[in-house]
C-alpha cells in the first residue's frame, strides 16, 4: 500500500508534531563522563603513538637499490672468496691473504697499482686515514703474508693447478683469521653437518661454513661447501686427487 | 580585539590535527548537546544513542585530518555522528520487538516529563504532552533509518535541506524524498489523516480540557480516551 499524499496542511501538522518532540535537554552526565573518558584515552593513545615518520617513495627506492647492491656485492665477494680456496675455480694472488678478508680480493689493474704503492685497494676515503692506521694495516698484512700462500694469479693459474696441495695451507690459514671464529664456534656447530672427509672452516660471503675435502676416489677428489645450519652442500667440485 | 577571543571550530580542528591535545575536546564539547539530540532521536533510546555518539566522536577524532574544509565543521561533525548511528542501526536490523519511548524514564528521574519549555503546563497538560511524545517517538521508529535521520535533521533539529544533504552525504532531492515519504508514513500513525472538522488534528489526542484527572500517575493513559 502506497503512502498517502499529504496536503500542505497535513504535511505541516506532521512537521509540527516532530518539532514538538525535539530533544532540548543537555547530554546526560553519565554519557558526558563516558565521552570524556573515551576522549582521554584517545588523547593518551595519540601521545603514546606518535606519527610514524613519513618515508618517501624516492627514499624507499634508494634504500631498495642500496640493499640490492649490497646483496650483489656480497655474492661477488663470496664468489671471490670461494675461488681462493677452490683451485678448480681460481687461484689467489699474493696480496690477498684469506677468504675472510674479502675486501682485499684483487679485482682490477687499479688494485694492483694500489698494491704496488703500498696501499691495499682501499677507497679514497680510507686512503685518507691516519698514518698510524696505515702502519697497523701494514703490520697486519705482513703477518698474513707470512703464511705460505700460493703466488699464482687468481684467474690465470687456475687452469694450471693440478693438485690442491698448494690450497691446503691456504685454507688452513683461513681458519684462525675467519671473522666468526671469535663469536661463532664453527668447530662445534658446523661440524655437526660435516660429512666424511677433511673439514675446514671457511666463510662464504659473510656466512660461516665448512669446506669438506672428500676421500680421493679414482684420481679425483670431491670438495663440498656446506653452510652452517644447512644440511646440503651449496657448492661442489672435483679436484685432481693429490 | 581581545586575545581571549573564542577560537573558531575550524581553528580548533586544525589545532587538533596539528597535535593539540585539548582542541578536539573543546570543539566536541561545543556541539555535544546537539549531537546528542540527533543521536538520541535517530537511535531511539539513550543506550544506543550513547554508543552511536561515542563511535562518532572516535571517528571524528581519528579522521579529523580528512576534513577538507568544504563544509562547516559542525556539519562535518553531524555527518560523522549520524553515519555512525545509521551504521549501528543497519547492523542491529531493528532487533527490538517493542518500541519504547526513548527518554521518558530519564526525564521521569529528573521530575520532568517534557522539555524545559513546558514547565508552565499543569499536570493534565503534561500528561497529554507525554502521551503525544510517546506516540510520535513510537511512530518515528517505524521509519527506515534513512528516513528517520532525514526527518530528525530537518523537522526536529531545523536544519535546511541543503545542510541535511551535506550531513547525510546525499543529494538534496534525496533528503526531500526521504522527508516526504517519512511524513506520509507518519501521518496516519499520528492521526493526521483522521477526518476532522477542518482544522489540523492534534496528533489524535483528545482536546486538552480540564476533565483530565490530576490525581492519577503522571504516565497513565488519558481518562477520557475511548
């Protein structure tokens, strides 16, 4: 049933009745108290949670690019580090002492120039460091160079390397210099996952791991790289048996 | 000009957005009573009205930054509160089976059955006014929430159709339509359509005469009602 059509008088009568029941009393005290309490909690909540700093999209993009670059650098450094201990991939040059000191990995002709000049391939900023620091670095480098490291060029000597004998002292030299040795007990944690064979603690990128030299079999020797906490080898290769 | 001049609503809202801890309380306090009236008439009872008003206040507090300034702050506050009330009503889906007058008990506690403007009425008149109030409020409950909100804003609170349209966030024509349909639905319930001698009927109640007993309970039915 449709609503009746009201005459103007009837319409006005309804409006008058509605206006007569308009609420004019103030808000009841209990409601006021409740609102005040809610408002106080809202204000307190606002004080406790200050507005989060606005992160612009541009800065977020920059941060993402920086993170990606950092990750790429870690992969490169890790790759260089592993080639230093795996002769099938690469050798090592005389200026680089360990996989742990990855920043010293030889990468270019510029680096060799720096090396000839007594510097260690540092950035411009680090080149401006104090002479005392340089002396300390030199003494550290001398100490590292005292280890019997192979002198072959990293990429050039890889193909000529026929045995891992020169590699073994190098790998052993890594162990005491590895950055995690003071805070991370590779001997107790990583050896849990180590397989049969000779295990040597290494770092792969910035992750601690174990290099396992398997028992030679049929003229070759398999070498597996395990990262701590991971049951499977992340890298493997075969060397000519010693 | 005095340095203690009252800050405008817009200034208070801007201060609140900027972190002033007291500005919103001052702003809401200014309009609280009228917002309460709208919430009470829209919701139909004090409990739900308090809930609706509280939710509206919280929403306004948190969404103050979204105020664009293209309407008055009071209009925006009404919009937030009315929307909170309507949301509650839609969620409740009219669960109550028996409509009750929304504020009669509250008034009885305070010794007044009608608004403060009726203090000069004698008990008989108070009884009639009370009955009329009951009837109007009960009839109001039969409307849809949207129709009720439109009538509360336009016919009860006296806002213009344009203002109500802003508060309800609908077109002016929509407000007019809701008011028209709402009044048409209320008219028979209020006795407006009853045949009379020509004058506008008075909500179906008997004419106010001195015959109404004055010794009975103030909330009893009229004695001469057939």
